C-alpha cells in the first residue's frame, strides 16, 4: 500500500480514508460482544484477516430472517391471524410478543451464541 499526500499550507497530509462501517443491527452487535468477550482467539483471528465485519453482517441478516420466519410459523401454528388482530387486539399483541421472544431465544442459541 502506497501513501499519497496533499499539501495543506506548509504541511503534507496523508490521503487517508476511514474504513467502511459495517451495516449490522442487534444480532450482529450481540455476536460481536460474544466473540469479543467469550471467543477471544476467534475474534482476534477474524479481525486480523479482515473477515469480522462481513461475518457480523451475515449473522445479523441470517438471524433477522430466521426470527421473522419462526415468528410467522409459530403464529400460524397457534392461530394468531389477522382476524384475531381485528377482534382481540391486546391478546394478539401479547401473543405476538411472546412468539417473537421465543423465536429470538431459539435464534440466539443457534446462531449468535454458538
């Protein structure tokens, strides 16, 4: 890697660009903390090889999709549907929150903390 410089008054400043910020959400951040705190060797290896950000983005994407899929599947199995949403709104909200929490617990154990 060759550095180039630009003149700013009496000084030569390097032309540097900040690294691209990864687009990660909740599950990517949880995975980051898990690797950093519990799997230090894997975390360091991924940082050195430059694969950490892409790994975190992939985990975040997969976890989000799996939570949505599991929530839909469990809602269908338990009869939580649009009719219930219109007639029994509070029960629908309660059940959907419970189903999402269950789906998240499954995904956290299978993808994030594994």
